[in-house]
C-alpha cells in the first residue's frame, strides 16, 4: 500500500547530510524532488552508503529496498521547500534516505494513505 509523506525543508541550503558523497547537491525545489525520487527509486544511494561501511557485506540488504514507482512533487514558498512523496517504502527507509541526503534539516509534517 502506498503512503503519502509531507516533508518540509525549512532551510534548503542547510539540507545537506554529513557525508558530501551522499548529501543533496540540489538547488531549487525541482532538483530536490529529483534527487529524493532517485534515492527512493534506485539502489544507487544505498549502494554508495553501504560501500562506505566497515563491513559492507554485513549490511542488511533490506535497507536497500527501493520503489521504482515512487513519486516526489515539490513546491517552494519563499525560501521553504515542501516535498510530497508517494511511495510503498516503509517510513523508516524514507527517513534513512532523508538523513543521508539532508542530515537533520528536514521535517516530516504528515503521513496519509494514497
């Protein structure tokens, strides 16, 4: 079952994870949406993270789950970016990807069924 997550980046310039190899590179609402969608739909971000672990083979492969049909829409109002994410991925996986991409500079506003 797909869920809809409402996420806010209150200060997009601060929405950068601690590891530059994993963090958002985006500037602008649509670029943030594209990068987040790619992080949910493709294993590339997970694989980069896993390869940086002390024992990559010991990483639980379920953490690399993807949703090729994930959708992300973005709106910018003043300096704030709102992201609306539709995905079948569990919330824990979405939060994990957001921590890699944005660090702690994001807020989960709401979750609903689609």
